[in-house]
C-alpha cells in the first residue's frame, strides 16, 4: 500500500474516536446474520438454530505479534482467522465478530484501515457471510486486538473435544508445522540481534514464503468444521498450540489414548508435533469414512498409561510458546 501524506494519515491521538470508527466501519462488510449492526449500544445477531457458539482471543504486541513483521492487514487477517477456527472446531458456522482495539496514540490511521481490510478479507475468504458487527476502541501504550467470534450450530449439537472413543479414526484438515516453520524464518532471518527487522520476501525461497504466509496470514479450513459435524465427527478441536499438546488435551478430555502414525505427519515429524498456530482441525470419526478435506493420522485406543503415542512411543513434546523462548523457534 503506497504511503500517504502525513496530513492525510494522521496519528490516532490527533483525531477523534468517531473518525477512527468511521474509517474502520467503512472498510468492513456487514455480516449476513446481522439484524442491528454498528451504531447502537450493541449489535443484534440472528441465531436461527436457537444456540450460539462464542469464543474470544486476544493478540498483544510482543508475545503474540511484532509490528516489524506484521502489517496492519496481516494482523487483522490473523486475528479473524484464529477466532473463526475456534468456532469451526465446535462444528458451527461463524456469523459475526466483535473487535476491541487498544491502540497507541502515535499509530497512523492507515494502519487501522489496513487492519479493518484484513478482517474483512479474512471473513470473505474463510467464512463468507461473517463480518465485524461492533466492538470497542481505547488507548494503550501496547497495541492489543481482542476479538469475540459468534457462530451458529444450524440445529446440530456442538462437537466437543471429549467425544473421542476407542476405535475412532484420528484425522486432520489443514497443514501441520507450516506456521512454525514461518516463525523459524522470522526469528532466524529477520532480526538484528534481539530486534525484529522488516521482512524482505525477495530473500526467501518459495517454501519459506509459503511458511511465512501460514504464520502471518493463516488460512484454516473453516468451512470443514460444519462439514465434519454433519459427517458425524465424535470430537474436534482447533490445533493452535501444536498437535502433540492439543491431541493430548483431546485424549485427556475423552478418557482415551490417541495413537498417531508418524508417517502421516509429513517430512518433519517434530515440527508437525510441536509447531503451533496452523489452526488445523483435529477430529475423530467413528465409521472410518472421512469427509473430503480430512486425512487419517492415527487411531483412538482405550486409555492406557499414556494419553498420547506416536508409533507406539509416548510423545514427550511440549506445546508451542515461541515468543517466550525464541531459541525453540530458530531450531
């Protein structure tokens, strides 16, 4: 996006809240389930099934993203995607997003406009009909984006992480380890000492660019959440903290052992197990017939001494927490 003259791209601290909100709302498409949208004290969203799935997630500058690496557009896209994935993991169709922003006074209006563009485009691409219906705006020294996502179960029961049963197939939709590789690229290639520096994609190979996109602009298979629910998924969850940690959570919630097939995890098994932020969908199916988009990566066993196995061996892999320990990201 070309730079704008400073007088046409003011700092947020120099303009009114109304102008900022007007700029944001002008760039966001309405959600199809909206009965009353932005402008009142609260939005009103239709829930045809009579039930609403709700989730929330917060991205904070520093532990969750770095402005040297993420544009406003990237940040808006990712904040939408990670919340849409949680709704989809319950078997619901996303219907609306509420966005609360805490922004530094010296941030430019163009950044917030591009943030809104990222939200709008992510919803259009990943969950058509979903959109931003309201939120809040305040001032903070630390840029923070908090999103609440709503979804409709369309008359189905929610698919939880506690329904896996012995004999079920364990399957995944989406990629494993790509976002972790992208973060490895960022920490390994785009820092000056401990300071992040701007990304130059011209320095990257095609595979590195794809991995970087998976980290900065994840594209989870949102539409496959409801598909899995209709197909009879017995358990499902979003893989946000790495397959090993999240599969163990599912196993413990269900009172079973999940046995993974290492050959099904791709050419970098360790990254697939430990890497997070892909937001793939992990699901179990009882009849062995998977809906399109899912692939088998293991099976569910009666609960044994260990909740999680890979090729019959207990998995000793922690969850993904790269911003606390960058060495793990550069490995």
